[in-house]
């Protein structure tokens, strides 16, 4: 059997952690320089080992300069951009949902645009009694949970923000995206260790379960939790007794009023709802159109390249793509259809998709499961509303109070204002695709963890820091 240095280091570290400190504080020569989890490049099966390694990495990062922190982030960016194709396709193969070109693009985009240390804000108060500085300090080791819809992209965005804030992170990924999570994390850490000399800044649990998530949440060295996913994981994080940042589910409604540029609205709805086959939490999920322009809007959708299903075809699709689940037999998106191509949905409906068809759509009533359920597939239901007030009321109702994302297409500023006030969502986009709300074709910065329920909004390095105040009494005000 071949033993390399990293295996020997791990065995020694394990033995030392089990026997505890030597008498009188004397350390064996071997214990010097042996970091917990050294050589593992962030991939662990045991939660306690992962947290110990991430804690050591965080302590090491604290000793380093801001410049080195920036270099770590540059390494993550470089790998996300240079290896986006290989890693994106790996994610596509493993999860089997979404679109390969968007899996690749998401990694590249996060590598390019996720904000780094430049976002950290320092405030100063200067007056007769001297100077107070408020700076952003790290929490320590953060526990993160990531969704199957964007496994490595969420880890990438979280890692950049969290490390920019001076933290390390242990990720419990979705089991269906665990392999690409481990591969990406391993590549990040190997390069960071080679260039900066710190391993395990980003750790991942290679065999994630609900139990490993619970162990991670409860670990005494976890200072903060950040979860990105549906309602169950948000509830679990908030029950943990720790501070939790919850990037929860959405069901983004779109309102189209009689003043809208219908062709632009159609192009935007297709761009947003078809992106990665509607897996984005911010993607357009249902559209409420005022009656006076409803038929024109449907024509605009067809002109823009979407395939319209008739009532029978919608019924046929619904019977397969919406399942009854749970004791109460409530509607939910059927796993076999989540994130599948528009052509798959069209064929299941009995329609004939044209080459390049990205989105299917059709008219339903407001109670239809495609309206009520966060379907995460490229079929978008269109519902007639009597007028804009009715459309806004429906949008508010079917957003389910998540306060996540809402979109309007209108040239009437009063209507825009009314909807913004009524829906009270974290992201509110006017006259663009949903992605404009994340700075892609709109202003602002990017993150794939949008914390609505706990109020942090589009997460950034500041989200993952504590405020610390440092006061100098009566001196250093030099003006
Ligand atoms: P999911 O809720 O099924 O899983 C998300 C993660 O939570 C997974 O890692 C899963 O293993 C874990 N999990 C689930 N229940 C848990 C529990 N009780 N305890 C601990 N961990 C638990 O969601 P998904 O299908 O992976 O992703 C899609 C969902 O995520 C959608 O609802 C979408 O809106 C949401 N989402 C939100 C954002 C955002 O920024 N707000 C971003 C992406 C996805």
C-alpha cells in the first residue's frame, strides 16, 4: 500500500485529536505543522473533521493580509471561468436538469461578477471625542446548504462572498449535486493550497444527508448558517438556535398591463423563464395579463418563438408534470419534469415542438397547479385579469407571501409603484427579464443566494460579517 504524506499527516492529526494534549503542554515534534484535515482539499465524509479543518483554515486566513484574501478569491474566479465548461457539463450530467449552456454560463458569470472584498464597508464617526471605526469582521466557520438547481454555482458564489468576509465554510450540498460539489471544491482548495498555502477554506460533505445537515447546524464551532433552498431547509435552519441567513423559495409572478411593450415583454419572459429550463428561483413562473391586451400578448409570445399549447394539451401535460404528494395529497412539480427541456414538455403534451423551442405556454385559470406551484419547468401559464388592479391582486396572492421576486411590464409609473408596494418583494423588476434583478442586464451586483425571509436580500460579503467598533477617545481627529 502506498502512503503519501497527506495520509500520514491525517492519521497523525486524528491520533493527536483523540489522545488530547500532551502533559505539561509539551507537544510532540510531529504535532507541529499538522493541520486538521491537511491534504484533503476540502472533501470530508465526517462533519466534525470538516468543521475542524475549516476552523483551522479560518484561523490561518485571519493571520493573512487582505491582499492574500483577494488572491484566494481570484483563484476561485479563475477556476470557475477557465473550467466552466468541464464543471458545468459535469453538473448537467449529474443532476440531469437544466440546460448545459446555462450550467456553463452560470459558473462563468459567478466567477466574473460575484462581488469580493471591494464590497466590504468601513464606516467612521469623527467628532469632539475622537474617532470610532466600524469595520466588518468575519463570523468564523459558516455552514452552508446548497440546492440541486445550482450546486457548484451556489457554492462558488457563497465561497467568494464568505471568504471575502474572512470566513471559511462547510457545505452540505444537495445529494443529487454532491459529486460536482466535491470536484469543484477540491479544485478550488488544491489551487489555494498550492498558491497561498491554506487548505480547506471551503469544505464539502461528500455524502450529505439530513443527518449531516443537522450535525453541522448543531456544531459548536459553526458561527452562522446560510441555506439556499425550499421551505423545509429554511425552517430547519431557523429552528437551529443559531443565526441563519435563509435564501428561500419563490413563485415569481409577472403582470402585463395595457401600456406594456408586448413584444419586449414576450422576449423578456422567454429569456427569464427559459433560462436553465426555469430552475432559477427568480424565474418568471406565471403571468397575469389584463384582458384588453391578453390575445395580443399571446400573439407576441408566439412571434417571439414560444410554443402555445391548447387547453387539451395543457391538461395532458398537467396530468404528468404535476404530482400529488404528502398526506394531504397537495400539488407539486413532478421530479421527472423539473428542469426538462421545453421540447420534452411539448411532446408530453402531445404537441410538436419546433427546432430551438425554448418555452411552452398557454392560457389557464388562476387556480391551475402551474400557477399555484413553483413548477421549475419551462411551461408558463398565462391568466386573464380584468384590469391591472386585479392582475396585481392575483400576483400578490400567488406569490404566496414569499416576498421573493415580482416582475411588471408596463409604461405606467403609477401601476409600477402600486405593484411594488403591494407585493413587497426582495427583487422587483420592471420591463426586463428576471435576471436583470441580479445585475445581468440591469444594475446591481450578483449572488445566487437571495435571502428574502431573513431580510439580507441579495447576499454579499457584508452579509457574512459582524460589525465591530473600535473607539479612540479624544485623539486622532486631526482636522
Ligand atoms: P430543496 O429544498 O429540495 O433542497 C435544498 C437543500 O436543502 C438541499 O441541499 C437539501 O438536501 C436540503 N434540505 C432539504 N430539507 C432539509 C432539511 N429539513 N434539513 C436540512 N437540509 C435540508 O430545494 P432544491 O430543489 O434543491 O432547490 C430548489 C429550491 O430552492 C426552490 O424552492 C428555489 O426557489 C429555492 N432557491 C432559492 C434561492 C434563493 O436565492 N432564494 C436560490 C436557489 C434556489
